[in-house]
C-alpha cells in the first residue's frame, strides 16, 4: 500500500514528489492504442497520466451503464499502472473537455425543472445514481489500496460557472462516502473570481491556464494555504470549430518557456498530451455571440497528433522535462502505420425519405417535441407533416429550436436555417398542391459544453412550427440517432438533392491508419464497419476524417456516408495523412 499526501508539497510515501503529467482521454482513442500513447507519455519523461471520465458515455440512458471497449476505464488504469505511471482521475459529472454537453447525459433535459451543477435535488440524485456504479469501479485502484491513482478532482472549473458552495460540499461528501480516500483537488481559472467560487475546504485548489505561469501561480498561491502549486490544465494548443478559418496552433517557443517555469515552480498536467477524436456525435459546442460547434478532430495542436504521431512539441518538451527528472528508456510496443488506400467509388445509394419508416418508428403528436422528450440524445430528427390547410408557404419560423434545420416541401429542399435563423420568421415563398409533404430534418450539432446556456440545450423543435403566422399542427417525428445503419436497404429509391446514404467498399490486405478525404461532399457523418467516426462539413477547417486501423479488417470493409445537403460526388479518397486546415 502506498501513501500520497498534500502538505507544503506533494509527498509519495513520505518523499517529495513532482507531478509531471499528461492528459490522455481514453474515450477519444481506440483501446488498441492506449498502450502506445502511454508509452510515449512515459518516454517524454512524464510520471503521471490524467483523464476525464464522461458521464454521458458511461450512462447513455438512465440506469443503463457501459464500461466496455472504448469505455473500459479499468483497463486503461491497468495499462497505465503496468507502465509504472501514476494516475489522476477527474470523475466529476461535468468535464467540459469540448465534449457533448460537457459530459452531462442528455437525458437530464427530460426534466423541465432540473438545475444543472447546483444543489438541486434532482441533479444530485442523478449524480449519486451514477457514482454508486462508477466509484466502486475506480476506488480499488487508489494508491492507499495498492493501485496507482494518486489524486481525484471535485467538479471542474466550477468557479467559471457558479459559486454554490453547498453543491461543492455535496459533491465532496458524495465522493468520500463512496470510497474516495486519495487527496482531492479542484481546478479553476487562475483569477480570484474563479478561485473564490470554485474552491472548497478539503481539496487543493489548482489552476487551468496556458501562459503567464509566474503571474498565475502568484494568484493561486493565495488560495493554497501553503500547499503545492499545480497547473491541472496547461493548455498547449486549442480546439477548432467548424468555419473558424484554419487549424488553431499554439506558440511553441512561448509554450516551452511556460512549461520550464511551471516545473521550476510547481507541478503540471499537460492538456492535451494527445487530443484524439470526437468520435460519433460527441463534439461539444460553444456559444458566445453565435453557435460554434467543434470539429470531429480533437487534435488540439497537442504533443502527439490526433493519430499519435510524435511532434516537434514532443521533442522540445522532452528537453525541458529532462532538466527536472531522468528520462526513461521506453520501447514502443505497438506497430502503427499510416496508409493511403486511394479512391473509392460509390457502390450503392438511397434517399433517407425512401427508408425512413424502416430505420425509425414515428411518434405522432399535435405539436413537435424535442429529441429529449422522445428519448433521443444525439444525431438527427425528422419532423413530417402534410400541408393540408395551407395554399402556399410565404413565411416559416421554428420556436424553441436548436441547431440546424433542412426544410423540404414535397421532398424538395427549400430552406436551411442555422442557429438564430431558426427562431426568427424567414421568408420562404413556395407553391404546392394541398396535401404536399412538409419535412424538417434537424441536426443536433453538439450541445453547448460551457456556461449558462447548458440548461437550454434541448435539440430538435421543442415548441412549434409557425407557417404564415399560424402554428402548424399534427406531426410524425422520426428519431434518427443513426445507431442502426446496418438496417439500411440500399435497394430503395435514390433522389438527387435529398438527404441520402452512400455505401463504399474497401478491400485491403493489412489495416493501417488512414484519413477519409471528403472533398466535394457537403455535410454529414461517416460510418466505418458500423462505427460512427464523426462529422464532416465542407466549410472546414478539417478536411479529412481519421480512421484508426483497429476499425478496419483484412478483407472487405464497409464505409457509409450520410449526407444532408445533396452535395456529393461519386468518390471519396483514403489518404495517408491528415488535413485539418
């Protein structure tokens, strides 16, 4: 059994210990690659790995839990431990992490009255039900029980969000009651207004920042009561959102200096060591003046690339770290190759409207309902009705709607609305015969993961559709989480300029990491052998989607693109390197 303590410094078994950590999110990386990334972390000189734990992935439906495959947190802990790495876990219900809804499960929004991340009985009950399952899985790996977990975090950047101390106390006490015995930390922005609201007795305050180390540590020092200074998120880059004009890159020279100063004065967790990928529909969004959903790649200009390649930043950081600790010799045990498989031609295609009743069961109601009220969390939702009382359409407005809607009359595209356009009356002059079909395909672009707007993240349409000034009633609602692409019947009709599925076949002898170039395609998502690798959008900056080798197999592989804009071509290309703008 070991002992990890917080006094004037961190102490491991009674000896002063400097935390040199890197962030690796197991849920953003194929499990077959966890060991490779951890070996590279150790080879750079780090002695610790840190990870968030995403509640929304581990409890996708209330009371239904998943800890397998990509979500096998215990196996990730085993891999790190076998390499002699110590572990920092951040199991708070909210993680931010540019992750969908900041890691909160979307089913929380079924409750109209729930208040998130405060001392609200409904929210705390949901958290406790989750902790009752999660914490017994990870507490056996604490250092005082023979494992390598040395620290856990309460909440995350809480001082940016609120200042409800009673909530923070409840979170602390809940963790302790379910067996967390290692020291606790909080992490906040390095400013008095954040540290004042986010700190709590019984947890060491730490800071999250990417520059001006001395200045940030001087502020933090006022809150640590003589304890150690730690940057729990040393931001080494930044994330991209769709349409931001180019891949975000940090200042390497300044970053190297900040890391050096951080290690001179205290402790560090490098965020991110490897960013990985927002597979599926798991990208988050920010909302300041407008909705800015994040791209599929979480490359983050991190120390390793999205696919785990060593960068110049890695080599420069290793030089700095070598001033403070001995760099171990590590042999990388996983064979990883990038491969270019070339051009693939569409083999089959079918329109969404042709198969909608085969891949979704409609729910009828007088007024449209949001995804959450229909038991759906992610993906798309199609609202279908008939224009029986209208003679034409001149204006349309979607009330209480998020994020992006493609509107069709008689199965022909007439308008696409995004963000605030959904909530304002739009001119839409369309003539049609009575009884024409009205279809509205709404995409959840990723729930906001930061700030008060988190409580207003129901997706789809949550109030009504207004046509020519009146509410239009009676809807069939088709939930489309697209978790059943194996049920698509490609023998049905295909119609140009409508949302559709496109199937490709890839024959290979040996799987390798590859990158799907979607030039010429509009907007949608991609499935590789049934696994959703994420979204694409022609506006960039990301131009290729990463396909890890473990998703491929020797022989025939199936790739399916779902495209919503009717902007397509006959081919895609699998390239040997990324293009993130």
